[in-house]
C-alpha cells in the first residue's frame, strides 16, 4: 500500500515538474485558424501575382505604383504581415483563454523561454529575408521563411509540446525542397504555413484538448 502511494506521489511530482518546465497552454484551435489565415493569404497573393503577370508593365505601374516590381513586393509583404499578425493575436487570445481555464499563468518561466527560443531564429530569418529582397533574390524568400520558421519551431519545442519538433522538421524539409523549385514558392508556403498548421493544430486539439 505504501509502495503504491509512494509511486503515485513520484508520478505527481514528475507531472508537476513537467508542467512547470513546459508551456502547455498553446491552443490547437489557434494552429487551425493560423493555417486558415495562411491559405487565405496565399489565395490573395496568388491573385496579385496573376494580375501582375496578366498586365503589361506600364498598365500595372499605372494602377499600383511607379515601380511595378516594388509595388508587387510591398503587396506580398503586406499580405504576409497581416497573416502573421492575425495568427499571433489569435494564438495569444486562445492561449490566454486556455491558460485561464486551467488555472495556469500564461506569462511564466516556461512561456518566456518558449517565446525567446522561438523568436531568435524567427527574427534572424526575417532579417535574412529582407537581405534577400534587397539583393533581388526574391525566389529564395519563401524557402528561407519555411526554413527559419521550422528552426524556430524546433528550437521552441523544448518548452512546449514535443510534437512541435516534428512540425519544425516538416517545415525545414519543405523549405529545402522548395529551393529546387524557384517560382513555385507560394505553393510551398501555402503547404507549410497553411496545410501543416491545420494538421498540427488538429492533432494537438484532439490529442491534448479533447482527451
């Protein structure tokens, strides 16, 4: 009897230590919504690219800006930024609701470590993408975004659900593959940020939140 109680106490202590070292209030639904936002953004970007290709340079310039390529780049960057902002705000709101429901502090040691380890590769990747745009290597921007986002997920997985590591690996692999298909970056971007997020969010939701 004492042995069973001892083992139960050990199990509870291990569970408590695990909860304190990992941020487990990430919402699976926020991943699904982030993927949905990305697919909508990819659709809008595809339409903008199609408009650019269908018009002659002078017509596109008259409608959008003096420099057509710059206008297109700004439009695509704006779409990507809005998608990212919507995904971040949704993640924060839903994680806060989940943390409040479970009685967990959303801004604890684990969440701070999670954010820090996620942002370091992500910000580095963002700066690198700006450099690629600066030198005209726009075809490598989508692969670079996938690669650095994947590395950010892998780096942050130590402080949240371990499954995030597999999502990161999928992003890294997709980013590497997309470097060999320059011109199709938008489709790989939609696959990663759209489909992968929806699949991952669904798995986390049914595994962790519906269990």
